[in-house]
């Protein structure tokens, strides 16, 4: 089960989820495997618990616990569901102590790096090679 644009394939089993990473050139699988034990320790029940991984396999595989509930993908959410989801994400982001987060290696692709790269493309004019817009659109973003 995965979408056309997904970086991984998901297999739902009895109480477990197996995730096979189709795209893993930026160590997505290793970052996820580092995050799962931290979340299991600091936010138990909020995120899947790590069960096992083969990070050097091709493709890399992570097996984690399956959380209870119904998938929300593709469903129209109620205000209460959106609020509950926001609360869960906020709790998850706040759960791991900052000192533990600081010990983790930096992600290969951060928002700051993306912005700096795009700025350099714009300054050099190389954004045109990326299918950028021409003329006034490039300056204003308006078509």
C-alpha cells in the first residue's frame, strides 16, 4: 500500500507495519529508525514502537508496531479530528527533550538548506534549467 509519490511501500500485518523504503538516498530509513525508539521512550503510544529493522537491505526495511484506530487518509476530517491530530503532533514534537534531539545527526535536506539552494539557483540564473518561469513571472510570481 503506497501512493504514486510515496518514498516507501507499507504492508499492514497483525499488529505490525512493515515499511520498505523505495527512496533512501538521504538516509530516510536511518532517521526514522533513530526516531522510533526516542518516541517510544518519551511518547509511548503516540507513535509506533520499533520492532526490528534491516537498514542495510535493498530496499531497507523497518518493522514497527501498528497503532490502534482507523486510517484517516483520504477521509474528510471533522474539526474534532483535526484538533486531536494537531494535539498529537504537538505532543510528539515536544516529547523528546531538546538535549536528546541535539545529539541526532542533522537531516540531509532541511528547510534551511532547501531555501539556500533555491536562492543560489535564483542568483545564478540556473533556476531556468529547472523549468522556472520566465519574464515578469520570475520576478513577481504572478502569471
